[in-house]
């Protein structure tokens, strides 16, 4: 069996799928299109393109990206299955070229179609489209699948926890509420570590929030995962799926504070382990939630969300 994954793995999650397939001795290739860098044919081409408008420059880079994907795929030959993650990133024409090289062309969408529209790809392209967004699944008749636990399960040792509420988050529309939570936790003398990633620090940002210009990978956060008692998860607008932070918490057996109300629909939901905050209401984090121990999941429920089961489901292995 030959399987190829095409994705934009800047956050370094997608490579775990390839690793799981290789663990099973499946002939696996991963085209990480985030590594593509446009190269000009000459300095004269660079100068000429610089005189063009932004749309033209974007078209040239997009053409180069799509050629890069097709050239890489040509090296690997025909595949039994190809999984494209974030299909909105390339044109329908390129998808149809990719489709010619496989018996089973699949897509996985880990964001809302309101944010990354794919209506132009709904017919005649994919044999099956998977999505983690519950509303999009119902609207477009996708196949539902959540993100996955990519980490090894850890045993809880309460003596090693620093009783810290932890989050790393990009600076976007969620920052205002993050700032509000930081203010609340400071007033309650509750320890926390908030890392916000972006180029510009927002005005009136809480002085206890740590700022980073550099994007942080899971490997950069390992110590924070291990020593934090509770993971904080703030969802983007129109987001109806579960982020990887939720599955990291399941693997680390940590409690979760989240603004994602859809989490109540999952079979691992337990109010002892998961606290849901409403952005339009006053923040209230009870002492009981902070101090009571984590209640481990049933093993069958836990397995359902593992990468092993995710791969079984998507590729029907």
C-alpha cells in the first residue's frame, strides 16, 4: 500500500500521521508544502515582478507552489490513497491533476469553511471529505472526524504540577478575552502562564502575559505541558471543532478550561475535568475545579481519539 499526505505543516502536527503510517510499514510520503519557497529564475525576473501589483506576485507564487506539489508527487508515482490537508490552499485544477495519480483522493479540514471556503471543491474532486467542524459536517455532508491525540499518554503525578493554567495563543480576536482572564486570575492570585505569539503587542495587555514573535512548536512547549495543571483553550469565531490543545490535555490527563461549547457533545466530556467559559458572562473559576483531581477517561473512549484510530478511520485500514 502506498499513501501520500499533502499538507502545510507549519505547526508540525501533520507529520505525525506519516509517522504512524510508517510505523505500520506502509510506504508513506509527506509533501510538506509549507517548506516551499518561491525561487526566481533570474535577478531580472525578480526585478520585473517587483514592478507588478500584489495580485500578480501572488499568482506567480501560487503557480510555483502548485507546480512544486505536482513535481513532488510525480517523483513518488501513483498512490493508493492521497490525503490533502487544507485543500483550500490550491486550485481545483491542481486538485484534479492530483486526483489522476490515486485511487482514493481524500481531504481533511481542521477549520471552519467560513474561514477557509472550499465550496468550489465540493463536486468531482474528492472521494471523501473529513472535517472536525460539526456544523460544516451537517451543512455539506462531510464525514466527521476530530483532531487526534498525537502524544504518548502520561501518568499524572500531582507532586510535579505547578498548579498553573497554561495557554499559548496567536494574537488575534481572542486576545481581548485572554487579557480579561489574565486580569481575573491575577485578582484571585491563581498562577498562570499565558504566551501570546505575534508581531505586535496589543495596547493595555496584561503585564503578566508573555509575548513571543517566534511561532512555537509542540516540542518547544513540552515542559509547559508537563508542569501545568490546567490547559486553557480559546476558540476562534465560527469555530465548531476541537483544537489540538484539547487532545494534548487528554494525553497529559490535564483539566481543561475552554470557550468551546461544542465540547459538551463529546463522550469524554466530564464537568469535573472540563470547565466551559462564556465570553459574554462574568468569569468564575471555582476553587473546587482547581483543586479536585483529574478523573481518567475510560480506555475505550480514550482510544477513540488516538492517532492510531484516526488513521484506521481515514484510510480504512
